[in-house]
C-alpha cells in the first residue's frame, strides 16, 4: 500500500462514536443494484450501513423484500425532507451516522472484494481524508468506463509528486464524495452538509471537506467501482439540469475565490468561463 502524507491537523474535541465506519447510501428505483452494493459490503459489527430511499416509485415490492431481508443489520430510512435528490438523502444519513469514519456510496455502484481489509488500517489514524483509487464500468456491457479516470490521475500524481498543486487538485478539484474515507469529526466540526438540489449536490460538500482537511493520505488500493448507466443523472444534459449545475458550480467558484489565492484558483481550474462555454456549445442561447 502506497501512502502519501501531508501536514498535521489540529486536535479535535468531538463526539464519541460507537462504530468505526458508517456507509451512507442514497437510493432511488434501483433495488437490484442496491442489493448488489449491500452484498459487496462485509457484514461486520463495526460497520453501520445506512440506506435512504428517495421516495422510489418503481419495483416497490422488491425494495420491501430487501428491507425485510437485511433489516437485522442495515438501517433503512425514507427521505421525508420534501427535498428530492442524493444530497437530501445523504444529509439524512449523516444525522443517523454513528461511525468514526464516513464512506458514501451510490446505490448503483459497488465495493470490490477485500475493501474492508484496505480501509480498516486507517480506523485508528488521525487523518481527515483518505483517498482510495476507484475504477468504473458500463452497466450494460461490464466494460471498463472512464468515470474513474480523473480521480485516479489526481491520486497517482499526488502519490508520485506531492506538490501543493497536486494536493489542491486532489482535495478540491474532485467533486465526488465516494471512494474516500472522511473523518466524521471533520464533518461535524465545520457543519458540512450536502446542497439539497438534484444535480451537483456533492460538489460543495467535497470542496469544503477538502478545504478544511489538514492531514490527508492517498493510496493506490482500489476499493470502489463506479458504474455508468445511460439513464442516470450524470447523463442528463437538459436545460433544467444544466441550470442547476451552473448555479452550484458558480457557488463553488465564489467559495474558492474567497478562500484561496488567485494562483491556487488557477491551479484548480475553477472558473465560470468553462461552464458558460459549455452552455454555448450545447446551444442554450447564451
């Protein structure tokens, strides 16, 4: 296992947790894939698994069967917040999380064999974040996809050459909360939550955890597989989806501009021009 370290973090005066790890899973209308994900997680006493259903309206009998089948060791909740989306579901999960560490997983993804043996050595460490290399596949064919490539590149670059530039690109430029261990006390200390919108709801969360984390490590161990589905949220390029993404992106740009030097902003490539140009390309009338 290759590990790259960074600065020391300050001591936390935080809550005591009863589990080592909480895994938070938002779910919507994919019970078969949800069960595949559940079965990829080891059944261990120090792992808390939390599933939050986003008011599914399909295959409800299958979802009910899964709840009954795994009810003895999985906590199932329903999103009653009146805010639809993975962000709202993850916030509900955080309210119930009792783990020292947090992992997030999407219901259509899954963990690889041996994942627990790769994450458990970090349970007694004082890192803020631990980045694990993901992989990705196409759901319909099982072929290797490209959704993991940016994260893998940033992890590889940081491990090989842990400069400030590579550190910022790893901590701030990656919007996904998946495939990384996050210290629960970091989340609680800075009251970091997900934006409760349909798209890009994880971007600000990831930027804030990256900004406030002072001690991180990155490893080449692969623990998580991202899937690509033609009907998923990530493939929606309609105007409404784009408008939400643009607002979230601009919000992140303002946060970064406020908290970092212009030199760092350029390193992280967070500018509004990229999103505006994309709108022009897609003929949205800008």
